[in-house]
C-alpha cells in the first residue's frame, strides 16, 4: 500500500485555509483516510488546514497502513501598517486624499476603493467615509475604512418645514457651526432670489415657498453649507356672511355663513343680539339696523371675515293705505325708508294679479293711478324687492280709500 500526498494550497496568512489531497496507490480498496486536522477529516482530501504539519493515515481493506505528512505554510498575513489622510479643505470641496500602506501577503497588491479608484493613493475626495479591499497575488484579502474629515467645517440648520397663513409675516431663524454669514434666498422655479441676511429675518408669506439658507465662513475661498425649509402657504377661507337682510322691528333672522369649515370655527360680532356667536348659522334679533361681522378660522388658524347688514324697519313705515283725492293729505303712498335702497323695485298688483304700478328706485311715490287714471277704492298687493336681486323681498297689502 502506497500513496501520493499533494498540497493544493497554503491559504492566507493567519487563517486556516490550507488544502491537501492523498492519492492511494496499490493495496486493496476500499480505503480509509484519517487526517489529524481539527476536527479530524476522513476523506481523500482535507480543507481548512491551519499552518503546521498535517499527518494523514491511509488504511486499505486488508488493514495495511500508509502514513505521510505535509507542511502547510501560508505567507505572512496581510497587515495594514498605516493610513495617511489629507482632509478636505471645506465641507463642499473635493480636495481630500488618502493613502494606505501594508505588509505581508504576496505583492504586488490590488486596491479597490468604494469610489472605484484602484491605486494605493487616491485623490479628489470629499467629506465622508470610504471602504477599501486589498488583495494579494495569493487572492488573500484585507479590508478597511477610511474617514475623510473637513478642515474648516461649516454647518447650518434652517429648522423644520412648516406652514403659515398667506399674508402672515413669519420669522426665519438659522443656527450654524463655523458660519460667520447667513444668506437667505427664495427658490423660484430653480432661480434664487435673495430675501435677507443674518441669523434671523422676517418674511411675508404669499404662497407656498422653498427658502434656502446658505452659511459661509470668512476664509478665501469661503466654505459653504446649505439647508432649506419649505413653508406651505395656507390661504384664508373664502368667508361669505350671506346677503343683506331687512326685517320688521321685533322680528329675527337666521344668518348663514359659508363655506362650512371642517375643524374650523366662527365668531360673530357683535354677539349681544345673537343667540350663539360661535356657530355658522346663528339667530340674530337686532333692535336697530346692525352690521354683523363673521370671522372664519380654518383648522390651520388662518382667518378671514365678511359683513352682513341686517336692516331693521319700523312696521309703521310701510303705509298700508292712502287717499289720492287731491286734498293734500295722504295723496300718495309714501315709503320714506326706501331712500336707502337705490336699487329697490316696487311693484303693485290689483286683486286679479294685474300689475298697476312698478318703479325701480321709487323716486316718486305712487299716486294711485294706473294708465293715468285713478284706481277705485280697493286693496292692492305690493312686492318690495329691497335690493332688486330677489334676495330680500317684502310683501303686503295697501288700500286706496276715498
């Protein structure tokens, strides 16, 4: 029984990566192999062998024995002796450099940096962390990381994005490290429009806007850092207090604002003649003509207001009868309060629905005639459209008496 012991690989230094194979010659198969590795291996080849002498025992079917040994001698382990870094001059510059020096293994070495450079010394580096893989001619590898710092650091912070009401003036504040100047710019479709300098400025919100902060130091050329804040401009709600209203003295009216504000609020002023000044549709009971203002505030705290006039009319001002007999007393239907309604439309009908009088503006009081003829004594029916838009209409009866 004989055998041929062959070393396949020594592996890398400092690691158990050796390999060997025994080829059995003669004897009577089947063969039994025992390697003195840790743990023992029982095949014709052994792997993961550590540096040193490896012994293998071969036994055939007749219990004949063959012993042999071989030395596993990997080269010295790859060792990184030093890393030399030249830091970048500014946070935004790329003038940093890094070099790595090592020993052991089998040279020449192959370098692969995480930025895909393949030389021992690399240039054009910015601030940050790099990794490197180095392999020797035995395909043994070692890795490391290299940090490139900044010689003159400038860091700025414009704080978090936010929202504000359109028309509000907000305060923009900056903090910085290493910065001696702060420049604020509005980003408008990619164009930068300067809006102020300093660590705190005031800014009028007209719409949603991206504001860029640039901080720099006093070296030449200066080092820069940038931050930005996006401010969402929230428009005020389009509050409408509703149409003007005319009521008789002692009556009430229901006001109605719009639109409905989800998670918003309303405030009516003055509140003294309103049943609930915080709802969208309060009941108003003014005793005199009153202008009500409603302030609507949306869920973001943005407010707008609108007014509505409730005109209180004395019941006696709408005369319910007159006598056009030419005696100089109550000859016409006088409605003096209509002087405050330049667009009023007054229409009078007889009992059969025939229009007998119509006037826009009511510049001349009705004299009881129709087609230049005096009408007979009877009750007639009026429609007074105070604003001429059909929104505030009063109706009733007026009598002609002789």
